[in-house]
C-alpha cells in the first residue's frame, strides 16, 4: 500500500517514528521521504550505518537512487554520516542534538537501522536509548526514524518496540499518529497488520485508565482479524476501567464494526467526529 502525500502530511514526518519495513524498496522509499522533509526544512540530519555496509546499501547510494542530491548538504555538514561509536556514545544522543542546535539548525533528525545499533549495543541498552529518544522527541526539536526489519521481531520484541513508538508507526499498511489519549489509525487493517495493531493498542492503553480515542477516519479497510486485534489489544485497558471510543470511522467501516458487534463489547463505543 502506498500512502498519499496528503496522509503523510497529516500524520507528519516528525517525532519518534518507527519505520517497520518488510522489503528494502519499502525502507528506501520511506527513509528518502523522511530525509527529503528534513532537507526542505533546513534541519540537521545525522545518520549512522554498519561500518562494513556494502556500497549498494549505503545511505548515500540509497538517496542518490531516490533522486535526492545531498552533495551540498554534505559539504556544509547539514547531513552527517557518523560512525556507530560516535552516534551511540556512552552519553547518548543528546550531545549530538545540542551541538547541532548550537550550530544554528532549527531542528535535528537522527536515524539508524536497529541491526546496526545492536551490532555494538546489548538489547537492554538499545531499549533504554529508545525510551530516552521518546522523551527527547517530546522535549526537543528532534525527529528520530528508527528502522526495524519486521521479519526480525518476535511477538515480545514487537510489543517492546511498539511501546516506544505508539504514535509514530510507519509500516506498509498501518500508520499511527495523534497525541495524549487520541490515537490515529490509518491504512488497511488486515491479518498482515493485526499483531502490530494489537501491540500498539496494548502500549497505548498502559498507565491510568481513562478514555482512549481511536481515530478511524483514515482507515480504508478493516478485516475480521484486525477487528479482533482491536478488541483484544484494548482488553487489558478496558478491564482496568478504561473506555475506548471508536471515532469517525468511514461509513463502510462503521457498518462492519456494528455487524461484528465490536461496539457492543464492554466499554467500547462508537462516536462521531465531535469526540476527537
């Protein structure tokens, strides 16, 4: 599925984003869009990769193949390719961000592939840095694009990764956005995205029970399996007293939700746009 530029603009290319890819072409397309957005906004872009990365997989080759000319950005150091040990220093990424801001850039963008990070970091340390990045993206003008190969994530690892990117998922058929208790779901929700959807919803429902608004206005398809994931992914939240509002689904999606009886589940309600 190719997401339209209008949808990409609505959900944004900023914040703590999870690029969960199934193919290399998919990764290249999304990464190039994220870089292009940063270049247009005159932001500092810092990237790292495996030091023995084949030339064909290098970020410079990838961007050239996507018709992005970064020669000028490289000369003026708006785009920097750092060694892994500098990108993942013992002090984390905050010093890199502060240095870039001190250079006069309005914002900073950071990106790496998870397999590159895990080549020099234990999984526990990598998760700590992901959690720190989630906080940094809320408190500083920072956008981080964390690249994961879907095939390498077990169910437990998927939940762990989703927990730090709840409102920044960028997968082939599911994008998320929103703030606070408002979670935007966009795309074609079917069996191929059900495990990711359930993981995102479980993560979104952690903390104190209250109201979780699921904006379905950008959902273009909902399968039975995905509807089950929606119910099961919010089960723990609802069991603790939380309420789930399914907000502004398209007419055919709303009909399907009612036909399956999803809206008759305990503490699940359908709501109009006014609930957003």
